[in-house]
C-alpha cells in the first residue's frame, strides 16, 4: 500500500503537468499531440498510476497536451 501512495504522490497532476511542459519545451512532444504520448517518457510500471491521476482530473488520453498545460505561458504565442 505504501508503494502505491508514493507513486501517486510522485505522479500528481501537477507533476504530470510539469513533466509534459518540460517535454514540450525540449521539443520532444508537441502541444497538439495527445496526452497518451507522455507514456513514452514515463516508466511502464508507473503509467497506470499516471492514467488514474489524469482520469481523476477529467483528462482523457486522447486530449491534446495543451489541455493539460492550460495556464502556462508560451514564448512563441
């Protein structure tokens, strides 16, 4: 049970947002790609926790990453 709690804390929606933001800034992902593309950068054993956290906050894996990053300011906008 403790491992599950640690994973959930490690992948809170804020942590997922920050990870996605960094990947977009590095050019590894594009803002219009689906959130599902984050799975390439998250350890497979942790992905189910990430999925649950996203679902808990009403994000669908097919939603664009920009939806997850709402509220971030962009230099190129």
